[in-house]
C-alpha cells in the first residue's frame, strides 16, 4: 500500500471522513478509483549518515612560566630569608 494525499475534497475512507490535505494509505485499486482526488506522496529517502566527522582542531600555544623574585615554593621567601 502506498501513501496518498487527498486533494480538492474530503473523502470517506474506512468509515471515517478524511479531510483535504490528509494522507491515507490506499491500495492501487482504491487509488485508481479516487484518481482525481488523491496524489501519490513520494517518500523521502532516509538521510545518509557519514562516517567521517569533520572536527576543528585547536592549537594551543603554552606560554612559558616566568617566575619573578619572591615567587616560589617557600611562600614568598627567597634565598632562605
């Protein structure tokens, strides 16, 4: 069964009123009987999933640490003072 979009009118299908613009599944025989009132809906192919992922690489340059006098492991003491 294929999907069809109802156009130009409402139709009675499977005991229910289907409004214009609705999509219904019909057999080829049903669609032929309603050919002026339905149009085949083309189904979209599933989107391709690529295995490649483009990533941006960020280069970071690390600045060398410069210690000034008074900075160090001894809480600000330098030269044993």
